[in-house]
C-alpha cells in the first residue's frame, strides 16, 4: 500500500499564481459557458488551475470516455493532462482522471495537423520542433459534453463530444497542404520522479480505408491496464503509414505490434468539408470497441451526439434544483455537481463484458454495469453519501455492488484505489469497507453484503500487510517499525467500525462486537498531556521530538499521511463522545477545535503540497479535515459549525480556474461543497444521519429515492446570515442538529430559518446533538 507522496517521489510542486480566464470571444464567436438550463451554470475550467487537477474536455455522467485536450504530460500539475497555464496542446486523448494526485490514462492521442509530419511532441518552449500546437484560452470553449478550441498555428478548429463509451471529433481544416491525423499510441503521463508510461505490448491495424483499430498494455499508476480502441473516419483517408519506435514500416504495411506505435492518416481533401473521427473504447478487445462504437455512435451527426450528451447532463444536474444565490454561487454549485458526476467511471461494454481485477474477461448479468476509478480514501467522506442521497438507487447499487465484485476478483482483496481493472494500492486503509457499510446502513438495494463479509473479515483478522499485525497485537501501529503509523492506526480503527457494520449485515454478531471494540484503538495514540494524537514506539514510549505541525519524529519516514498531528487529532469520526472525554469533556474539546482554526498556519519545509487550504491548521485542501467543522455540533456549540461551514463555502471555492483549495480527487472536494451548501454533512457515513451545517441557498429541491422530492429552504438567508435560528421538518418544529437518511429519502420539507446572529440555544441540549457510536439513536 502506498500514498500519493510515494508516487510523487517526495517532490512538492511549486505554487502557481492565480489565473483567471479572459472574457474574450471563444471559438466561432460563441461566449464560453453560454447555453440553457442547468448546464449554463457549469464551467469545466474551474479546477484546471492551481492544484485542482481537473480537465475541461467532453464526457457524459460517469462515462468511460473523457475526450479532452492534453496540454502537458510531465509533473504533478499534469495529472489530468491539462493545466490552465499551458499554452500548447499536444492533441486530444480519450481517457483522463479528474482531480487526482497521481497521473495516468491519456489513451489514444489524436493529433490534427497540416504540413510536414512530426512524430515527436516537441516541447512547450519550442512547439515547432514537434506536433504540439499553440492555442489561446480566448478561443477555447467548454460546456458539459462539449469542448472546442482553435489551434493557432494551423487554424484547425477542433470540436469534441462524447457518449458513454465513445468519443466524437469534428475538425475543420484550413486550405493547406499536408493535412493529416497522427494517432500516437505511445503517448502517456510522466510523473515528477521521472517515471514515464511503460507499454509492454501494443498493436495497430488498418481496416479498409477508413478504420484503425488497436490497443495497448500500460504500466503507470495502474500497473497493467489494458485498453483497446476502434477509430473510424467520416470519409476515407488517402494514405496511411505505421510507425514503430518512430521508424516507418515498409509502404503498404497494414498492421504492427510493438511498444511505441504511431499512425499517420493522410487527408488531402480535409479542407473540403469537416472531418469527423469517432473512437470507441473497450478494456476487453477490439471487437468490443467496435461494438461500443456502433451501438452508441452509428452515424455521423455530431450535433445530435452533442445534444444527447447535454440532455444527459441536464437530467443529472436537475436532481439538485437551486433557487437563490448569486451567479458565482450558482456556477460553483453546478460545476461542483458536474465534477461530482465524473467518477466512478463506466468500465464495461454494451454487451456486458468487462475486464476484471484479475485480468480475466467476465460477463455481467443483464442490466448491470461495471465501474472503475474509485478514489476511496477521498470519496467515502462526502461523494458516496451524496450518491446515496441524491442519485438513482439503481446506479448506486451498481457503483457500490461493483466493490463486492472487485473484492472477490482482485488478488489484492478489498479495493483500495481501483483503476481500470488494476489495483493501484494508493493511500491507506480499506475504505471500500466504509462505502459498503454506508450502503448497508442505508438499505441500498442491489448489493450482496453477505458476499463481501468473508473477504473483509479476512483482511481485518488475518491481514499481514501495512502494519495490521502490529495493530492487532499492540492496539496501535508503532512508528519505529511502520511508516505513517499514526494515520494508519486511526484509519484502521474507522475501518474496523465499518467492517463491524458489514458483520452485522451478515449476521456475524460476535465478530461485529469484537470489531466495534477494536475500533476504539485510536485511543492508544492519544496523549492526554498534550491533547494530540502522537507517534508511539513499540515499547510504548512516545516518539521524540514531537512537533504537532511536523510530519514525523525523524527524517526516515513520516508518521502521518498527507497531514500532521493537528489534523490527525480530529480524525475520529465514529466515537466522538468517547473521544471528547479524553480531552476533559465537551467544553475542552470545543476549545481544542477553536485552537485548530486559530493557531498559526506555518508548516515545515517538508510538508507535502496536499496540506493546503489552511485556516489555522485546518486543511480544507485535503480530505482528513473535511468533517472537522461539523464536530462543534457534538459539543453543543452548533452555531460554531454554522459559522465555520459558511466561511469555508465562501472562501475555499471560487468561480475561477484555481477555484479549488486542493486536488478535486474524483469529486470529493466538490461533494463537500454540495452537501454543505444543502446544509447537510455525513460526519460518519456508516451512521445513517446528516449533521446540519449552514445552507447556502434560499431553496434546493433534491430528487431522492425513486423520484421523491426533498425541499430544503432557508428563509432569511444571505451573505451575512449564516446562523440557524430554528428548524422545521414537514411543518413541525425540529430541535435536533441532525436528521436521519431514512427521513430525508422519504421526501419532505426541511426549513432552516436563518439570521445574522447565532442562536446558541439551538442544538445545545444533549438530546439534540448528533448520535455517535450508538447506532440505536439514529
């Protein structure tokens, strides 16, 4: 098991200056972001600056294909293939990661060009050396399912759209000699440590005079990914040349196998009419890619495909219908919802075949779908709770049920960070257990919890990796034998809490009780004298020296995962009241929370770039902090939750390319905003409740369950009115600072009366505070 820091090679990316897109005219004079309905509020360029690591290209909700421009492939801020500070485009590839801290994908690069053939990409500093093309952001446009740009040097206008399993390009070439398409199958990501995409096998084959098929076996972050494609042109190419290691094959060659493969398709009549290119993907085989292509884009009507994609986005975005809020708030909200619906990604063919975690090809039952790209260390916190509340239950069943299937099929066992049929093993813990336990607690249909239980039980009671033996023996992981031992201890304790819920679902009550008791292991790393979580050695002594802002007690390795003792001290999500007692009670815990938000934001030089978005030592740019503002509710000082959440909503998110405080992380950063803007947050997703925060909008209608409506209203709301004065639920006074998932998914009307001054009485009573550890109270 590894962390993103391991993959970054320990290199912290340099901070970037904020960038804001110019409001100039875009391609063909269409202003960027215009359109009707909910899509008009979405700006896919949010998160493409700073360290957001998002991409602006065309995709559909949860789509397998993410057809987007690649502006850079080297370094941390090239994880998605695109960054707003870049000024050249290599081409357009068909798979991208949204907001991750590690790069991969960028499969099947298509490069439209005129003039002499260039097989090398060249450099950003001198694009003329290769096939890179200059572009201007003022001539770039992106809306959900649609991307357009004009390439300055050639004058080529590129338009991209997509279906679930296929991408569609439309190129308008100028009257120029040498028009051609380059397909670069060697294109990929290079991480900050210098590791480049390794390809252990690839193939290209020409079929007739309008089709190219092939595939590759890729080793990058996901070791051993397999991807196949089928590419068709709207009219025949005049000639084709295949290359291996940048050497041309003999004239007339129709297929090639190797590693670094490329193909050039000549289009001498390209200026006569737009050239359309459609590309289907499959992880199974070329025949699957062809079937996917023909099933989803049988013709050549680009505008119809684009309209269908926009309609799909309208339907999904419309599940959360907002009233009130200014233009910037609406743009941030709907862009966040857009980003939250990009992953997990579909990973099965139209015929139900898919590539499993053991590299075998398997068949799904009719009507089922397989998914990939689960950033579980991040997304269990808010993205999956958002799905269980406001997504189609059948899709949630597919997304969650797929984790059971992966656990059975994977040689690595319970999923950690699965990517396209491979286990990256990235980050710590086995938080697929949390996603499954949450679904079990909320009675999500279509998931076989009994099948999951033996696999997670084996990991909990017999696992031998990543400090598990020490955790079981000592009750904590010692920092003199295991890296990042403090964070692992705390997260394993929470996973024990989640796995206990799976045991309950499977009827294993004795195991459930043992795991619930073991979930209290977090207590073994709490130092009552300093009131911090601290690294501890095997013999029981606290590690020295100790600096709560530091990464660890020595330079050998870190004691915390993308965090320090300040953030780790508040990582407890499931036993908040028991934890408070260790501080000396609710008042003492409240003071410690205050200190977190008000202490110096200074960090040591070796702090990872993930510790970002600092308010004191609270780090909104990374996930371990995301529930912390809601902990005030457990102390009875709910008004402090209200004030802090509203402040974070307004300061950590902006309607600009660098508008995210940290990596988007496959929707988690956005999901925090969405849930918090609704006034709801799942501090402990395994306990099926939501803690109130500070609703941002006057009204939101949320589609819950099978078409029911949850209406959330906030009369008296406004920029200076973050405080809840009172609450009603379905017209009756409601004094609790939390509400159950079951109540919300039946539909109803939740009204927060807001004001500009705190009401300390709201939520102060012990019976009105959220439940923790004791499921009976939910």
